[in-house]
C-alpha cells in the first residue's frame, strides 16, 4: 500500500469522505469499560480477499445478496470494504433509490476505493474512514450491514458490535461471511461468533454454508436493549 500521502484528486473526494462527519457526538464510553478479548485476532494482511474475477466465477456477491434478500431501495453498509468488490455489486443491487456506505479503517485503502467510486460514477455510494473499535456509522440508517471476510480482524469486537447497533434500522440485519476456522487463521468458529454477537444483544436468525467459497453466512438481528459495556460477558475461544 502506498504511504506517500493522499492520492492525486483526493480533494474532489472530500464530500464522499466527510459523510456523517457532522453531528456525531463523541463516544461516551471508554474502551477500557468493555471486556478484554480472550482470543486471537488475525492481522489485516491485504485489502483483497481474492481477485474479483475469481469471486465472480462462483457468483459470490450475488449468492450472498440473494441469501439475505438485498433488494432495490435498501440502505446498506459494507464494513471493511477493501477494494470494493461488494461495494460495487451492492450499489448495482440497491439501485439509484438505494444507498451504500463503504467503510474501511486503512486510510490509503479508503482513498483508493473513493477514487474508484468517483471514477465509476457510483452516485449512490459514499466512502468513509472508520476506526478499529468503532465503525462510525450514522444512527438508524441501515437495512443491512455486511461484515464480509473481516470479522476475525476486529480487535475489539464487543465495543465494535456495541457501537454498530444504533446504526441498524428497526428491522435491520447484520450479515457476516467468514470461514469456519480459528481466528488466528483468518476465520471465526460459528459458536464463537454466536457467543460474541449474543453478548452484545444480537441473536442468530439463520446460518448457511457457502461451499463455493469455503465459508458460511450468518444473519443476525438485535434483541432487547443494548447492554451496558460493563455488563457484557466475554466469550472464550
């Protein structure tokens, strides 16, 4: 990844990158209030999970969007968007009356994706920089939030999921796609994922195997009140 500073033309991307920058109150809960993580965290080694051609050859994005019912007019978020494989296909699926927010925590990756969005004239897509423990999403905004091939890289999942909850609309869903293997090996065992999600007030709606990409899909909705950070019980790997 380039570390030479902001890419040329980045000034033109400021409206995209400043989405929801206004009106956000400072986070009221310090990180230390959340329970410590008792499992490995996979390093972020690349912004690319695989080539887009390889992923399209097994219809990955269409398969996932069909499974979870992504449709025209929805507002969706692509967290850990990387080079934008899902972002572009979500944009086509939700159409001009829908919205896509693509987020990444690596500034250079965010900038490259913003350039791609501008180059391809995706008017229904906005690009945003998040933080490892806070996706920085606007409240009450999304029908679906996608966490694809990235959950195992979240170093503070309890805080991350806690801060994610307000961004869902009343009938919103969180879509997780990951491999069934240890987090140190870039996957998340389903039972561990269920436990961490449940500890912050999400319940599993359904899970499907995705053999074509050696992964599974899990769909979650919220239940009850969001717990206080100090009341969250950590899960063991």
